């Protein structure tokens, strides 16, 4: 046998022929030779019979069956390593595809796929082909064609054409008619890369062709669907059960150091494994990094192990050098590869069995693909198990990947579960979207819709709906240039899209115009019998549309009668109003007022509320432990500042329906207790007892922030924000505290600016200090950052201040129940000494005695977190069957060294208790890793472990349980021995009440007080 080759417009055409052939065979004759030329035989490893694997046979029959009745795009889900290429080849021959285009994502995959099609892969080797079957003529497109004539000639000569997605897009842009005229079928390999606007257009232009998408991961992490009907889904679990994947061993490191230290730890572990494997197997180690700079750094580490041959490969290398390295890899002339995303899809080297993740992938599809490189088997060789090595300290990935990298996880169980669960979500969403009718006439892809969360709601006084009547409810229907709709009868959802041509008023011409588009989504929620109508046209309440669909008795839910619409504001704790519009009635005079931000307080005086209709209200707060925002208008509109997909929008409507129909909610009481900011020109004459970072800090990982003060860098997790010499008067002073010292002090000044508006600024008390905050890749002065994200200052009565916005707590604060105060024995303890310190520890301190008492209780871990950046002075863990109990103990000394009634003994410790509740709302992983980062306690030159009971490994084990979705349940304690149930004052109990009220509103956590007898 020999290979014939010709070039057209720099693109190669190749065919494998008999030695006596001097010219390419006719394409039609080749296709004819395929008729009845392939027999599907199943592999039987136990009896030594070769053939196709189960997933390959299933996929082939699924494609052939699909093509008997549908031209819809089909999706084949086959895990990496189960044989997608032989599946494609089998379909090519069995279906006698005349002209097949294969689209791949990368150049290496184009090379590999084209070579396999030239030789018909393993089909002859497996004995599946009749000897009469001829090899296809395969064209490989590497550049666009110089003329349409050459493009036609190229496709005319080929049975199969292989191209990357990028080059075929350029060909299609210039020679789309050529593709339409020649192609009969299209295969897209690694199809999860192809979801983009250009690909959608390409697929739409060739929708009459037979299109099959092949992928191991039919889902993406960018909220885009792959599209196409999943016609065959072979689970990853099944692939492992049937032996197509080798076992995966996971070695997980928990190293908290700088990047070089982490890299060295990973490399040391990977080299140790490579030495073990090399004694039995020809294994190759691949070290994965994220960027070229990182490849250079990691290469220098591995190069020190001169017993091994090490190479690095990345896209910025010269082309010739890349080719040389690539060939060395293919020929197995190396032992270690440092790789920057260069050996992904299409790279088939079964000897790759050790993967060292120096930079963790954050995408589940890419991770599954990457791991697939290391788990595939060969027909003729036993290669042993795959090993994955990763340092999971400070890991920032999706929930699915957190599961993958969890401690002691069995990847052989979890990897198939994640892949299967994620795929099932795609199938469920596909079935929902596929339930819509008339999709071929709808000008948009349904799954591309991203509706704003906005709706009007109607009570359906019948027991049915008539979505096909919608045209009767659209005003001036004949004035639209386009009206399209789609109905999902199973899920009671109607989508309407309209377009109207708008002529331009600046020219007298019918040829210059644009279109105004409107989207309507109508959902009938049958349990509550409510009709929800969303529209991008927010000027109308769409009453006519509702009547057309559910009848003339359609009743809008608005502010009249019982004001049911305002019930949607219920259940949101500490609802802070951000803008309010009121229709004020003063005798015969009616006027509308809109208030935003700090103007709301004036608008919502009790007198005005009594004389007004609530025109609209918008606010934000906390609901069920999650940040939430909601707005509603008296006329009947409900909205939320969030965009989502169609399925999530419907779920939101269901939640609104539950509130609207709950008659136990008194809409007149909705505004009671809401928080309204008021712009002030001077600070309140109140005592500040706590200051905390703005919400912005808690919304992000603490690793995102560092402070640079006089060229010294401080990690956010080692810095405390504290009040400095708090008082009722003068500017409020705040400080950055590290190891008990104030490294930066600022003042909050509130004033009236030249425009006569309230304003504020933060001023360094030492102007010579250079103080910057670095967040992500940005850097800014701390004064400017605090102006944009001001800290929260809490006052002893429960009110708080954000910059110059003063928020008064309207709800009644009940004093703490003194009967709940617990008493501990402080005999022999100096109540003026708070912390036990480092070795030697102070046995007469409050913290030391507290730890003694707690050690007598059956906790799994007791952790001393005392110091700057602390969550609490003591943190305890108790593992139960269904949860992990976490207790945060905040300790404060007595200023007099004895039991007394000084309120000043409580300010700081109550503030610490309030600040610590933020940790309930961060990821549990971040809470635990904060403690792991601070494992060593330092005081001058002395150090000790912070673990008073248990070890770092025990805390890592809890991290594993958290990954398994076992929840953390928080309790918060204040330890202040100066407090006694017998002598506690009303003022002290009120301050405790302020803190408990905040903990309950924010997190449903009760406050526990420990004092003296």
C-alpha cells in the first residue's frame, strides 16, 4: 500500500491506495465499496475476541436510528478514551456518507483525526471491514482557499474533509455556497468548544445537513448550552465498570506557603511517584501549569531531577521547537512534560499516567478532559493505574471541582457521579426547552434567552388557559412586522417575540430603519392558579394579554384591596430600602415623589406614609441566609435586579406566588422595621462599639485582598479593623491592627461640601504613611477605597453608619434575658488578663481557664484563634452524624480586674460577636482554610500550634466532610467574667440585646453569655 497526495490552495488531499494505483480513486466508487462492507462485532476481552466496544456499538446504532427520522443536530456523549474516532469511522462506512466534514478544535487533533480517517483507524485491524472496502480520500484544510474554483475542486475530490473550527469559519464566510453544495454530513469532535455565535450561524446555515456532535462533556461553565438533542449518553461510571478507564489514585497536598514552596512540594511528591512507577511501567509525568511564566518557573524545579528527561511546551515557543518537542513526546523520548494547555483534546499517549496540577483547572469540562488523558487503556498493554497530584490549599473552583479535590475522595466513584449528574442537568434542561412548539419558525434560540426577573401577576378565576389566543391581547397586532411564538403545554409556558420597523425621523426614506424587539414570557402556575407575564416592554401591565389567555375575569395582583403585591417584601430580614416612590394625597392635590438612597428617610416619615399610596418600593436584605433584593409597584409590577435563564425565571415566579397567596402576611406591616439611610452632616452623638469591613470584603475570598503600608505587605486574614479610642464625640477613629499594634490609623470626617450636600472622607492621622489596598489586580489608596466601600460603624443602640449614611434601627430591642447568663468558675484567674499568649502560656488568664473547661467537654477540635485577623478567640468543632457544630467564643477581660457593671467591658466583645457572624455566609471551605493558614501562633520570637485539641489533619478531615455537603451549624458565645447574673445592669443587658437581635436577624443564631456567679 502507498499514499497519494496532492495540494490545492496549500491544503493537502491524501488517499491510501494499492501499490499499482497511480491516481486518486473516484469518490463515488469509494462510497459504493462501503455498501454492506462493515460488520459490527463486539469486543470480548475474556475470550480474546477483538471488535468494537459497547459504547461504540451503542453510539453507531443511535446515530443510524436518529438519521432515519430526523435532521436535527444529534449529540453523542462518550467519555474520553472510549473510542469516538472508531465510532465516526463506522458511521462513515455503514451510512455511506458521501461528503463528510469533520470539525475539530485544535491542530494536533486535526492531524490525528485525518491520519485515522486516511487509514480507517482500527477497523481493518479489528476485522470489521470487507476487503473490498476502499480507503476514503481525505482532505486537510489548513488555510483558506484562494479562489472559489479551487474550493469546489478540493471538496469535489474528497470523501472526508478535516478542519479546525477557526479555519472552517473563514472558509464558510467566503465560500458558504461551496459547503452547501458538496457536504452531506458534519461531525464535530470535542463539541463543547464550539458553542459560540459564529458556530451557531455556521450550524444554522447548514441545518439541512446531517450533523452529529461528539463530546465527553456536553456542558459548559459559561452558562451556554451545547445545543442539539442528546441521542446517546454513555456514562463515565459505565466506562469505568467495563474497564475502559484505569483506576485513579489521588494524592492531595495541603500546603499553605508561597507559590514556589507549593510548587516544590508538588514536584517532590510527583517525582516520588514517578520513581515508583518507573520500576514497573513506562509512565510519563505531566506537570500542568496555567501560564507561560509559570511553565518556566516549574521547569526550573523539575530540571533539578537530572535522572529524568524534562521538556516544557507552550504556545509561545517557536514553531520548529514546538514540533521537535512534540515529536519527542510522541516517540516517548521524555519522562516529564511541563505543559500549558498544549496536550488537551486529541492527544493520545496512554503512557501519560501521572498528572501534577501546579495550577488547578477551574472548569469541570476541561478537568474531565484532562483527567481522561491519564485513565485510558490500550488494547495490547497493561499500564497500571493513573495518579493525580494536587495541592488543594487556597483552592478557588466550582462546587463540582471542590468535590473532585476533596480530601481522601475516591475519584473512581466521584468523577463518574459528577459527569453523570451534570449531563443529566443538561438533559433535563433540554427536555424542558424541547417541549416548546414551532421552534423551527422561532427566530431565536430558546436557550439563549436571558430574561430580567420582572413580572406582573394575575389571578386566574378559571381552571384553564388558552395561550393560542395571545394575538387577541396584543394591541395593534397588524402593526408588527414579525410575530412569532412558541408554547410548552407540559410546563404551561408561552414565549412571544415581536418586532416592529422604526423609520428614522432624520431622513425622508423608507430604506433607513431599525427594529424594536419585544419579548413576552407567559407562565401559568397551576397550583396557585396564577398567570405571570414578563415583558421587555415595561410600560404596559399587559392586562389585555392576560384576558385573552385566561378570560375577562383575569384579576391583576396590585396594591389595592389587601395590597397583596407588597407581600413579596415579607421574609426579608433587615430590609434596607434603596428607592421609594409615593403618591401623596393632600386634600385635592395629588403629587408623586421619588426618593433614592438617603432621601428615603424623609419620604417615609409616618405622616407621609399615612397620607400616601406606596407607588413603588425597592430594597435589599437577607432571606434564608442569602442576599436578596426585590421591588414592587402599587400598579402591579414585581422585579429583581437579576437576569437568569428561562427555567430559573419560572422558579422565581413560583416563589413569588407562594408569598402573594399567603393571607397570613399583613401587607400594611411590610414597611415596619425597614432600614432607611439618612444622609447626615455630623456624626451621631452615640457611642460606637464596633467597626467592620464593608460587605464587599466578605463577598470575595480573603486571599483577594492585601494591604501595602509603607512598602510592607500585610495579608487581609492577619489584619483586624478596630476602633481607636471610641467616644460619643469628635471624628470616629479606626485602625488596622496587626499582632496587637496599630499599623495605620484613619479618621472618618463627616461634613457639608461646597455644594451644600452631606459628604465624608477618610483621613490618615499620619499623612506621611503610604497606604494602599490591592484587590485582585487593582491597587488603590485605602482612603479612596474606603470612600467607595465604607466600613460599617455600629452604635450601642443598634443603629449603624456607612460613610455619611446613618441607618436607624426601627425595631424594638428587647434586653437580653439575664436568666440565660451562664456562670463559670474563675477561682485563681486574674480577670484583667485576657489571652494565654504563646509559650510559656499564662495559666492565670481567662482564655487559659476557658480552654481548660472546654477540654473537659467532648469536642473533636479546640483551636486558639486569638490575635489580629481572628474569627474568635476560641473555635471548637464537634462532628455529629448530620452536621458539624462550630462554636465561636469571644473573650474580653475586666478593666477593673473584678466583677463590676462597667458597660465599657462589653463594647469590644459584643462587636467581635457581631463581626464573626459574617463567616456563616462565606463558603465553609474559606472558614476552615482561614484557620489552616493561621495554624502557627506567633508572639515575638516564640511560636506554638493553635490546636489545643486535635490536629491539622483532623481539621482537614472536617474540610473533607464539608465537601461532602455536611453543613456547619454555628453558635456564638461571649465570655466576660466581669458579668454576673446577680449584678448585671439594664444597660448591659440592652447592649447584649442589640447584639443578639443582629445575630438572629442576620443568621438565626442565638447569643450565649458566660460570666461569673
